[in-house]
């Protein structure tokens, strides 16, 4: 790290640590530097952390220099979302693509026709707003088939969808979720399990959404698992544990995690998918800068 960047990050961290005492004046001073435009990772903040119309929310993100916001289930018109992005320069980092946290889905071949049709619609929507990263979800485990049969059905579905993703220039990012706290019964849970599927699909357009919060609960070993599999990770979700709040509120050392991630060749978005504990979103966004205060 050169001295200018070290000085910049130190000043950001100092500002973040004193904002509580100084209130909105300190927040405004930090915003003026647009700190997120200069970080070594491309951070994305939840759309729901801001208020107002899409254009107003993205404008609030732009004040911080944030390159993107994330809204997995957008329910506004294509035109409104596209115009908001074009007006502010803030991108949509990822949207929901195919599958759900529900019975059936990829683990049931009787649903594959429906999933393909839905996926094509999500591609059209995503590309219209400038988003080419789409979440993939396997659905919940069934009690009438073996584990191997689950894997075969998910693989069959992804091999069907992969050529479509390649042709359309989009990426499916398969998300593994924890079943201990949040999503009892969901099928895809571990990094190794996800990587087995991706290797069998063998498409650059089918990758993993590595959710740090979920994987901390399921298996831990965050830095090693991310680093060893970074070439098959297309999107990253962030939240601390326990509580699924902003980094710095739980047991995860996000200073070390972000520093390790920045040392890899990962160039996708790092999207917060969590709540915040501070009185305002601006205060949480300011606090997040402390995670980039590296020695």
C-alpha cells in the first residue's frame, strides 16, 4: 500500500470513529471525500438502507462514492431502475435469477421447464437495468430421494441453463445458505458441495455467490475457503455473525477478511446483505470504513 492510500484510509477510519460525537457534520465531511470510490474492493450497499425513489436512493449511495447497490427482488419498472442508474452512475450489483428457498426448484426436474422460462425473463430484466449477475438457488432438500439424486437434478438444471447464460452474457451465482439459523431444509450448504457442482457444469457463467455470513455459520474457515476457490466465486455477500448486521458487530474479523480478499484476483462486487445497528444507515456506512484500516 502506498503512503497516499494509507493516509487516506487512516483519515477515513478516524472520521468513522468520531462521527458519533460530531453527528451529521462529521458524516458530511467523510462523504465529501467519496471514500468508497477509492477502496480496493467494489462495495455494494443494500437498496433498502436508503429511502425515497430509486433515483433518490442511488443518489444517496453516490454521495459516498459507492459503485453499486443491491436489490435482489426489485419491484419497480425497468425504466425507473435503468434511469436511476444512468442518472447517478451507481450500478445494480445483483438480482434474483433462478430458483428459490422453497420446495421443488432445481432439485425437482419437473420444475426445470418453469425455471428456464423464469430465468429467461430475469435475464431480460437484468440486462435492461444493466445487471448481469443473477442469484441461483437450488430449493429445499427432498425426503424422497438420495443426496446423490439431488446433486444430479441440480446439475441437470444448471447444464440446461449454462448455455443460455453464456449466450446472453450473464452469470448465475449459486448461493449456499446455512440451515442452522436461517434456512432449515435448504439443499446447497457448503463450499465444497458448491464447487463440485460448478466443476461438473464447467461453465465460466455459472459461479458461486459466497455469502460470508452463511458460510461462517455452516463451516467457518472463511479466508482459506474464499482464497482457494476465488476463481469460481462470482459474487460475495457480507454480514456479521451473530445477528446478520454490518461488519464489526460480531465475531468475524472483516479487516483481515477484506485484506485477504483484496490480495486475490477477485474483481466482482462485495455486497452487504444485512441490517445495521446504528441509528442511521449513514452511520453504518461510515463505520464500515474501519474494516479497511489496514496496517
